[in-house]
C-alpha cells in the first residue's frame, strides 16, 4: 500500500502544480475576485486527478503485496527487462554479421527466455547446440540442458517429445546427468507411469551426497507423485 499512497500524494501535488498558476494571475494580486470559471476549473482538476488515480489503482493495484516488494522488486524486474530489450538489437546485429557466433546465440537465447519468449529461445538454443556439437565444445551438455529446460518451459511445464529427445541425447553422452535423469522421470510421471518415475527418482537419491543441490527437487517430485497416486486411489475406492 505504501506505493499507492505515494502515488496518491504525487497526484495531489500534480493537481496543486496545475492549479497554482491560476492563483498567481495578475488580477488576484491586484485584488480581483476569483471568477466562476476559475472555480469550475479548480474543482474539475481536484476531482478528476484523484478519480483517475483511484481508477488506476482499482484496475492495476496489487494490495496483497508487501510494500517493499512492490516498491523495489517490481522496479528491479522492470529495469532488468529494459536492459534485456536494449541488449537485443546489438545481439541481433552480431548474428546478422556472423550467424555462427556461439556466444551471441547463447545470450540471445537466455535473453528471450527471460523475456518469456520461450519458443524463440528454443530456436536460438537449438542453433547453439548444433554449433557446439560441431565444435565438440566442452560445455555442450550444459547447453543441451538449457535447451531441454527451455523446451519444457515452452510446453508450459510438460516434458514433450522434443524435450525428451534432448534429454535422451544428454543421457547418451553422460548417463549419470542428474538434470536429464530428473526430466526423464518427470516425462514418465506426466505420461501415466508415476510408479516408474518414483522408482527412477528414488534411485537418483541413492547416488552422490545427501545435500547435493538437485536432490531437494527430486524429493519434492517424489512427494507430489505419491500424493497424486494416493488421491487417485482414494477416488477409486470411493467409486
């Protein structure tokens, strides 16, 4: 609410700044009275500006957000988006001059992903992966991971056939890759084999150290799959 109170105050100050020239007219300084037109203009300004501010708040306001979050976090996100938009044109020029520029392709892919253009990001990641594979780039698996994740995002969280082909390709090169294994199991869960997914995720938990970063996601996925199976079983029993 702090942000909206500040906006209301700014609207009031704006109204005062607009009305102030009326009060500074020469006839006021020489004792002339305020005319009916002056009164009507002042009334309109003092009424319409707050009404406009209130309508803007009712249509766009988000009072459930904490003040600090609304005031700083959203502005930071807006500035980051602006930076991405400004960076897009020079990257596009670089790719026009050299379509095989791996660095520019990866930056353009990440930029589009951050802007929510997942389908476009996939195109750039696919091109980058092809070039990295031809160069036998040491970071190829990482680029493939980024491609697979973005394909999932483009499919609204579903591991579709295209994403699964990417993760299968990763597993052929590196069978123990945790990202690819996680999404391969998620593919099973999303396509009706939740028991198989739970088994694969449980197997993943038996490898590596207990506190490795990706195991939290695996445990959460197992819990969600078990909860879904339990709910489905309860519904079946009721029938």
